[in-house]
């Protein structure tokens, strides 16, 4: 996968007893992805040109799932993981073009949505940083707003 963009690469979530993620708590118009090893700083290649996902792009409908995956993927001494908040352009709704495969997933609580190869991700703006004691030595996860243009 291009630039390490993945939202399912760290295994499945194991919710605590009684902690079911209610689907009605999720905004169906927002998608969340996780990028590991992707420089989201101003002036980086991602900030200036964007990145194309060469394989299927896997994202989630749940911010909590994405934050948990990012915390699990943090590598001490490396770039902090980035949680990508996927938005769509002003006239089209490309974020809604993904296929929700939750019903077929090994981990249906991940609320997984996939996009065809060739999806273009462009950095729009930094939303902020979320401190998290589980997120490796730096203890941070970058949350950024990204515009999605689906592939094929």
C-alpha cells in the first residue's frame, strides 16, 4: 500500500464486555483512515502533492476504531501515526462511494469501508493532535483532514 496507508493492518479490535459500538453513534458521511509512516507536516510530499493508494483503500466509519488502530500502530522513534478524516469535494460526495463490507468482515465492529485502487488522498488541513498514552514513545496521534477522490 502506498505510504503505509492502512486501516486494518494491526489486527482486529477486541471490545471489552458490554462495550458494543452502536452504529447509530457513527456519522455515516464521515470516513476515518490510518496512515503509518506518512509525513503530514506542512511542506511534505503528502501536503504538496497528495498520495495515491495503489491497492484497495480500507477505512472505517468509526473515529474510535481509527484512533485505536493508530495507537496500536505507533512505532517508538518513528513518525507518529496519522488518523485521516476523509472528506469529499463541494459538489460531489466521493466519500459515499466506498463499499461497506462490515457484514462480510472478520471483525464487523470495525465498520470497514473499502475503495477501489487508485484513490487519491490530498491533505486539506491539520485538525489537531490527540495525546494518547498508548500511542508509543511520543504519545501523539496526528489527526488531519484529507480530501478523497475515489479511484477507477
